[in-house]
């Protein structure tokens, strides 16, 4: 079976750090925009949590996972990635 492609966790972490450190400091406190950023941060945390649940389900079912860093992969990279996941 081919590995299940999932985004690397670092993608979530980078977005969360950007929003928490830079976006929040750039907007005013108590504003509607700040509330929206808080909602976005919460949504990203939930998405990461749901992905981790999916990963655990895949592990229990012995389904291989291929963490992706980019959509821009070549056939060679895909083949190497599959080989490394299956080993």
C-alpha cells in the first residue's frame, strides 16, 4: 500500500508561531480582528490535533504515513520517500 501523504507538523507550528508572535502583536488588543486571529489559532490547533488522531489510527492499522514538506515533489522524490517510509 502506498503511504498516506500528510503535511509535516512543522507547517502547523510555523503558522501558529507567525500568528501568535507577529500577527497578534501587529493588531490592537480587544479588537474584532484579534478575536478572529484567536479563532484561527484555535482552528489550527484543532487541525493539528485531528491530524495526530488520524496518524494514530493509521499506525494502529499499520498504514504507512509520508510526511510532506511540499506539493512540489518529483517522481524520484516520491519513489525515495516511499522507500524510506516502508523501511
